[in-house]
């Protein structure tokens, strides 16, 4: 291993137990020896040079290309050592920190997500084969953070709990109209239509997701109440009683937050309710992972709360509830990673070995970021008026419980909504 990389790792890895075998066969150890051993083999001089100067991009690229192998500890173990030895802003090595700082400075240029560019970005990820996603998602194909009410829940149980949790915050009534921005594979929209007798319009930019969602609506006999369109939310003109968006805001880009919330304000009826579920940062604003931006989610960006709230405020909308889901996505990604590993041969048959290594790194590194960095889930409940919803959150828990009973096969319907009773102020 070259002297420069040795010095970088010696400075970076203060805790943990990392062993590195270089291209010439020599092996060095780093850290204080705590925790499980992680042993990596850098197989080429090319990979060694790249990792020295830009480790956050070169490590996953070298792994994808077979120029780096993880002999012990796996990707998750390697990322744990990396993240637990990092500050929230970047690696404690001058040149690497400078690189990450430049990425942060130029993040707006990487997020000019016009309508046409947004469509291309979505196609890069969501128009992958639906068969691939079926290999690791739950039966309802929920490709977003699940809600683990108990850690021993199955993935399917936790995804069902997520849908109940979101539905309860929407305070739905029969006959209402619902817009689902970024409707995915259609599961949430179909669930809301069945549970609350509402009409749902879902919009997506993914042709693969649109086709699957439409087929599912017809298969369930809901085609008259649930419609999915291949359309950008910015092209909509109708008004809706409720708006829900799950896992889509990460693709909007910081340049377009005002556009997003201004449009939501025009689409939402005066007494409407919106629920926005998005990945966020508990720390300060920072750049998207170079690997994630280049290979997984081009144009994507994970916001800090300080970047979201001003855009909501300026749109004239009212934030009525904020919830932070911690570690739920780490558990979700753990399940996805295990399922992908169990079906790896099938994934390789659809794509190839390089793709499988890329996807393994994506799932494990994402889990690590939710466990040991500052990634969380934000759920913003938003209205246009201060008095649209009850003064306490009790209605949410009641509705969730009623939905759980319904999902378990009982006949109890979701808790009915009641008018808000206001005390007269003398």
C-alpha cells in the first residue's frame, strides 16, 4: 500500500478494527482494535490511487468494478468504520474534506431538475426492471421507509404500519379527492381508496411504475377510483382535498423547493391537508453522496430541516405537525439487503455482477448512513389554515388502531372524523 494512503487511513481510522491488504500483498492494520474486524483487499494500483484522493467515490466504484474486495466484515462493517470516524461534514483529511466541500458548494448546479431532466433522472433508477424490485421489496412493493412499531415486525408488517401511520395524519373522509405525488408502484393510493372510500390520482415520471400501478388498479377493480398518470406534478391544475407525497421530495432539488410548495398550495383546497414524507438530515445542509448522485439517484438531494421550512413558510402553508422517524429506515434497508442477498443470483440474471455489487453497496451504505450518520425521515403535516385539524394528536392514534383492526380482518372501520369543537373566548 502506498505511503500516502497509509497516512490517510492512519489519520482517519482512530476507532474500529480495519485491515487493508494492498496490491503488492502487504497488509496494514488501523484503528484501536475495537469491534468486529473488517478486512479489505485493494487489488489494483489504479484503485489505490483513486481511493487515496477521493475515497467516498472511489471505494464504491472500485468495489463495483472488482478492484476492491471486502474479505471480512462486509460493506456495512466498512461503512460503520468510515462513518463512526467521520464528523457530520466530511472525512478528517484535508484534501478529502475539500472535495466534499466543493460538492456542497456546487450542489445547486447538480439539482437543476427541470421537467425533462427530472424525467431522465427518474428513468435511471425507477425504470429498472420491476422484477428486480420484487426480489427485495415487500408484497405491496413499498419502496420507502417502513414504520417499525416493534423491532421484531416483518417487513410486510412494518410497511403496512407505515401506510396506516400516514393515512391517520391525512384525516381522510369518504368521497374526498387525494393526490399522490410520486405514486411509486401504487400501493399507498390503492390502500387509501379501499380503506377510506376516496378517489386517488397518482402521478409518477416512471413508465415502469405507471404500468405496474395501472395494472394493479385494474386487477383490484379500483380503476374507477384510482388513476395513475405519467405526469410531472408541476403540470397539474386540479384541486384536491388531500395531498400525500412519500419518497419523492428527495428528487425535487433544493433549487425547486419554493416551486414544489407553491404548487402544493395551489393544488390543495382551502380546508385541505398534506402529508410529506421524505428523507432528511438531522444535521446541517451537506452534499449528496458522490456515489449515490452518480450511480443511484442523479439529481437527488437530502435536505436539512432548515432548508425545507423556509420554503413552506414562504408558500403560505401552515406546518401543523412534524415527526422525525429515527432508525426506521436503517431497519428497512437491513431487510432489503437481506432479501437482495437471498435473491442475488436472480438479480444477476436480470442485470450482471457489476450491477449486483453496485446495489449491494447502495443498500448497505444507505443503512449505515441511517444508523451512524445524520439521516432520518421527516414527516410534515401541512394545511392552509390553522384550524383545519383538531388541537391534539389523539385522532391519529385512534385512526391507526382502527385501521390495524381492519387490516387484521376485523370489520371495524377507521375512526370517524368529528367536527372541531371550539370554546368561545370571552
